[in-house]
């Protein structure tokens, strides 16, 4: 057997030694006795341990499943780390001063010892079931959603009733008697994934953000040590993945609870894999312990009504409410560009006492995720997090966006040994990618219809996203890589044919490969496309189809049976809907059209006279400024509501230069003019300088000059165009010295070298459509049904429907997407109709520009039955899936 692992007797001896050596920090007690008479040992760690039960606490439980030895081993190493380092590490000393750790290294001692000495794959405890079988799965024996089992031989047999086992009774009684517990972690193997608790109500919960961020911050600590990233996965509603777990029981008592699945084997190589798992989880566990106080009665209240005020192209303004009597509080605001990201110093974007914040220098058309918590400035204790706010910045003036999703027939997987069934794998539940002995090599196949993108599209950014939903069958540590390749669809006549997909040479492989230790479940994987990849996407528009192959390792090491990853496709009974469908997001622009405008009038304006049809500027004989003035009309531009000026510049040519060495410069202003006379021009409204000034020395060097508009100047041209006003420009000379008789001739109106205004533009709708009307919500066949009326408008593409449990969605990303399309109704197929919530509906055009939302609050007084699906294995799934 694995002699490096610690036995239960050795564990108790270690705990007794630590309690004897550190009596002021460690307290040891038995909280119960197993069927075979072993004590259930619990160690309490806290500075001045006599006061431990008065401090906020983290509960650690390990090895509730007998074969999952990591829980016991990590507990020992963690205690060693704390007791060895607390005197010189101020962070550890602060944690043990403020809070308490209750640690049960092994909650299943009988099963653990049976696994060690008789049958390593044993999972349950050692209850004598009286029918020749032994054992109850202790993680199915807690009182939340307990489901009595009938087959006592199953690994997941739940026992005759909830809390029938001495082990679960003991931890239940301890938790009920220690209301200071605020965070609970249950350590398991395998999977390298966090499973936060849930209440099975199929909706977002107020603590959902807390759970995700706790796991994400622990994940960040893991990443610092080994570079590995764990998944974060709460499971897909409405399926029942688990009954009677400790995690859900603790959560039902108001405790922030999660399972941590460590490693890719139950009993891995100790010196390499187990030691890595221990080392990476020690700082993660320290972080979780430090958070216990932030979920206690000492913490400030949670921020309320955290929401979006305004979203622009490069900025977003957020606001929130907080009690006025909380004078000693400031707020920490975090921003990420992916979901389930950590909140730490690197993405802290604001520390403020205000109740609002404007975040700037964002990217156009991109998603952002914001989190906020309050901090007591005297104690440093932080509040729980508010529900996360999600938004997407507006597109830049010349940009379009398309989110592409594969049709059912265009997404699936092909297996080497499942040739007869491969066609049935399309549009059905999941992608299985990698290799195992039963199916052989498996590829994910995804085809996108590109016909909705214009052939002339110039792609500015593109991102492919895939949702890994299960990695339990990727069993080998640090083995294999997963990649996404572009294939030539002309080489493949049948995308369900394994041999064609297997033999197809890739045109390009997207981005970087993802190693097996970084392929996380429950967190989106993204591939940002580089310039070369975007060129291929653009070419695929002409062919009307983009074909991707997702692949993993193609062979297994000696003795291994599986290295397989499972991805959600959003279809089928086990798919999670459009919210989890693989997608390709594209931001693009179109080639600009160009128009050349000749001046409607040009004038040279002296103090005492105006010379028409000539354009001169400088100084007269008395040293008075002589202005050049130009006017252009916008009538050659198309409809101003659909004209976006992408570039504009004035072209001027000088006939002469001044015979002087003094520095004289010429500027051009876009100006607001009522009258063309000297006094009006002198007192003109200066709107914007155009381009850079031109010096007399430059006039001597060349005769053609380009004055280029900046963003503000282009926008003002559009505003003048919208009201059909002339574009007035003033040419003015400046000098630090008195000048006389210094005039530059910029050519007269009829000259071939006369000034001209060049405007490049695209035709694109600039404003949003009217919002929908008559939004109503009702129950129909126990489902929430929404109806509304779309405006009658030629540019309407459809309506976009979003759900949020905490506030009315103010952005199409601010919640769960339910529908996008031309209909005037939809059903919320994944919602719990017993939970109150908000819905918002936006209209959108082909850009898309989104209207202001129309929102409705839904609530019901009656109890609606919710049909819940028992989790069943998919055809291609291994039996151990979702056995945490």
C-alpha cells in the first residue's frame, strides 16, 4: 500500500502531540464514536484557544469518503504549517487571533482504515447493513434533501434515514452547537474543482457571489503555487446532482459551504502528485480561514442595490445603497473580464466612500463583471459581496457585433470506436473530447453558419468560448493538451464521420493549448483570435461556414483508461440551454465609402473688406490678422441617422510661402459662424482645431497639407450634418512677433488646387429603437411566460429578454439571457416559478443597438410544483461522474 500516507492512529498521535506542544493554540476532542469504536477527532486551532468558540470559525472536514485520503493528509500538513509559522508570519497570526479553525481530518475513520488495509477503492463507512453488505455513503446521509436508498450494495447507498450514522450525527451536533461557524469546506478527491453549495431552487442566490469569489480567491492562491487552476461548478439546474450532502446541510444553516475536489486520482503518487495538492491547498485554505470573520456578526452589512447607472463605449457608471449610519465604512470595487474571477489587489479598481463610481478606459463592445463589498476602516473586517453586476460596453461608432451559435445539427462529437452512433451524438447533451479505452479518440465538432456576417466585414476582434462541464474522466495528472483548430469545410463532406474529422489537416490552431491541469470545469474557456486567425474567419464568411475541431490527447499512458473532458453544448436533456452554448463573438467594421466635398464658399476676410472666392490668410500691412474662411455643405452625405464618419481631413495647398525666418504658423478651426464679417469671425465660437498647425518652414518644404479630424471633430461634423448646417472653417495665422504684409495664398475657388474636404463614412444605424411596450408576465403550465409588443420599425431585428433575481436588468448582460429573436413572447424554462425575480426586455437592431429596458417584477403567492430531474449517466459517461 501507499506507506507514505498517514494512518488514522498516526493522525490521532500527531494531533495529541500538537495539543501537548501548543496548549494555548490547539484543543483536541472526540465528537463521537464510529461503528467500530474509533473516536471522531476534532482539533480546534485559535490563539488563546479557550476563547475559540467566541470567534468566527471555519469548519474543515476531510475524508468523508474512505478512498479520498487527501482530506486527512492536507489537515495534518496544514496544522503543521500553521504551528510552524504563526510566530513569524503576521498574516497567520492575525487569522488565528481573529478566528477559529475546527478541523476534522477524517470524518470516516472506519472506512478510511478499510481502504488503507483491505480495499483501496472503498467509499462508504463500515455499517453492517444486515444483508451481507456494509457501509453507508456518509455524504448522502445528511438531512437536506435526503433520499432513502434501497440498494445497500451501491457506493452511494444513503442509509435507512437521514443522520442514521454516528459520523453524520456527530458533525451535525457539533455544528448545531457552534453557531460561530461561518465557512465550511469539505475536502474530497478527485477533479481539481470547487463545488459551491446550492439550495436547489434553480435561481441565483444572494450568497452565490460570495461562494464563487471565495472559491476564485482560493483558486488564485493555488495558481500561485503550481500554476494550476481548479474549476468552480455549482451544477446545472434543474437536475438533482446530489442528495443528503454535508455541503448543502451546512449551507442550509447559513454557512458559506463548498466541496473542494483535489487531484485527479483518489490515491495518487505521494511524493509528486499528493505533495503538489497539499502544497497548493495550504495557502488556499489559509485564505478561506481569513474570510470566516467577514461572514460573521462582526462584519459590516452587505451593500444593497448594486446596479448599473449608465453604460457608454469606454466607461460604465455603477451605483449602490448603504445605510447612512455606517460612518466608518468604505467600499472596495473589483472589475474582471471573465466570470468567476478572483477579487484581489490586481483587479481592485476603486476604493471609495461614495455611493457611485465611474469606471473608465474600458474597451468597446466588451463584457465586464463587477463586485463590491464594504470594509470597516477601523477593524478591516469586510462585508459579504453583493450580487455580481454584469455589463457590456457599447460598441464604438463604427463597430458591429455578432454572437454566433451552432445549430443542433452542427455540434457534436465523433468517437473512434462509436462509428455507428456518431451521427446521434450531434445536438445531444455534451461534447466528449480526448481519449479512453471504450470510445477511443474523440473529437468535438462545431460548425458556425457565417451567412449573417457581411462579406466585406473587417474583423476587429473575435473570441471563441467553450464551457467545460466535467473533468472527472481526465484522470492522469499533467497529461495531454486540449486545442481548437479550424478545418477547411470543403475537405469534409460529413462532419459526423470520424475518419474525415480525424484525417483533416488543420488550417490553424487557435491560441495556446490548455494543459490537463489547467482545463477547469464550470469556468468558461476562451480563445482570443489573433490577426492571422481573424483573417481565416473573414475568408470563411465567403464560404458561409466555419468548422472547428476540439481535440485532446490521442493516446493513453500505460495503465490509464481515460483522459476525457466533457463540454456543454446547450442542447439536449443534459445541456444547460443557450446560456452555456459554445459561441463565437465577433466585433467587426465595414469598409468606408468616401466623398469629396468642394467648398460652397471661400472668403478672405480683412478688417475692412471681404474678398470672395479667394482663400488667403496671414497679416495685412497694419499687422491685423487676415482670416481665410471656407464653408462646405453636407448634402452629398447619406441619411444622417445612418452615417458614421470614420475619417475626415481637409486638403489645402499653398501657392506661396513667406519670405521670413521668423516662426509663423497656420491653424484651421472648425467654427460656429452666424455672419461672415470681420467682427463675427474674430468673436467666433471656436469648436475644434483640425489637425496640427503648419509652420511657414513646412510651407517652404511642401505645398500639399492634410488637416486630420480627431474624434471630437468627426462627431461635431455628424451633429452639423444631422441639422443640415454648413461646415465652417477658419484659417488663421499666429506668430510670437508682430508681422506685416505676410499673406499666404491657398488658391482661389476655381483653381484645381482649391481646398477640399474628404469624408469617409459607413452607413450604420446610430441610435437605439423604441423600447417594447405592454410587457406582461403570467404563469402558463407552471412556467413563467412573458409577452410584449415590439415597435413597428423597419430596423427591428428582435427583442432580448433577461432575468435577474436582485434588480431590474439594465443591460442585456445584466442577468441570465432567456431569449433573443423576433417573437413577442418567451417562456422561462429554467426558472423556479416560486422565486420572485425581475425581467427586462430590450429591442435591438442589426448593429446591435439596444433600447432602454422595459421591466417587470414577477412574484406568486401560490406554490408551483417544480419538476426535478434525477441525474442519470449519459451514454458516454463514466459511472463516477458527479460523485462528490
